């Protein structure tokens, strides 16, 4: 009986370890993908900020030329500045819409399955420990009845088998 329990514990350890490895790998995939999205968003936001900065400069120059000459190069500067803001707005919209969730669904599912299996294994181990503790508690309270149940039953079955032959 102890060998069976030992085999089950070894098997449980293997499954728990394997599931932990799968869960950690899935977490790494999830983290890498989210980091890649954050990097892309950061790059696009920085570029949008650069273009917005250029746009502000161009609008300032355009407003200056507009006031200085009333018409001429100022209209060109104003249009360039507005176009820069439009481009910056489009880049910000693209960056905000980037998400890693659709690509991560399989990895998240694998991680969740591994964690559920780990929980089941741990619950099974806890139940076995409770049963063991309960058996030990019964043995300490009344060792003769527990010994009689565990020894008498197998002895009677062996005796009956020998009598049938």
C-alpha cells in the first residue's frame, strides 16, 4: 500500500512540475507579447510626439509669417503644421488600438488549463494527507480495532482462498 502511495506522489510531483513548467512558459509568452506591444506603442507615441512638436513649430512659424506678411509663405506653413497634427493624431489612434489579447488567447488558455490541473493535483494530495491523518488519529485512539480491520480482513481472505482449494 505504501508503494502505491509513493508512486502516486511521484506521479503527482511529475505532473505538478510539468504543469508549472507549462504555466511559466505560457506566462513568458504572454509577457513577451505584451512587452512587444508596449514597445510598439511607445515608439509610435514618440514619433507622434515628434511630429506634433514639428507641427507646433510649423504653426508657430506660419502664424508668425501670417502676421508678418499677411499672405504668402505663411499659408504653406499653416497647412504643413495642420497636416503634421493630422498625422500625429492618426499615429496616436493606431498606437491606442494595438492590443496583444487576440494573439495571447491560446497561451492564456494553456496557462489556465495547467493551473487548473495543478489545483486538482494539490487538492488530491491534501485529501490524501487528510485521510492519512484521520487514519493515524484512529490508530492512536484505538490501535487494536484499526489493526484488526487492516490485518484481519486480508488474513480472512487468504484463509478462505486456501479453504476453497
